[in-house]
């Protein structure tokens, strides 16, 4: 591995908490509503969030990602959660993270 190569590291529980808290404060941004946030504003928010998440990584030993990679991570966890919600109870009870996601995205009932 070269010296400049990023190391793969999992997102820490602290980072996940920071991410969910940020999205709870910015629900339209979390849902990807472009009408409320221009592309420029969304990019600014992703940079701010990435800064906070990467700062939390310094304290908790979590992942360091670019704003684009954090955006992809958010899209991935939303996709996995929605897939589980669509499957209903067959996949088991929702985790506390999934419950927070439901609350943030406003999908307590059918989406």
C-alpha cells in the first residue's frame, strides 16, 4: 500500500450519531429535496457535514471521507433502510438507527 493511499475504516457509532443529528436538523436536505436547497447550498452542507464527521473520526477512530463519499454513504443507508421497511416485519425489528431514519425521512407509514 502506498503512503498516500486511504485506509478503509468503518464509520464509528459517534460519526453515525453526528450524521443523524445533522440530518434531523436539516430534514429537507436529508430527503434530497433540491427545490429547497440549491445544488450550491447542498454542496456547502455536504462540505460542512464532512468536516464534522471527519473531525469526529479523529476522536473516535472512524472513517475519513470526502463530501461526495459521505453523500454516497447517506444514500446507501437510506436505500438499505427503505428496502427493509418495504419488506415489512419479515426482516425483523428496526434498529434505533433505522427508527431515527424513518423519523428524519418522514416514512413512518407508506412512503
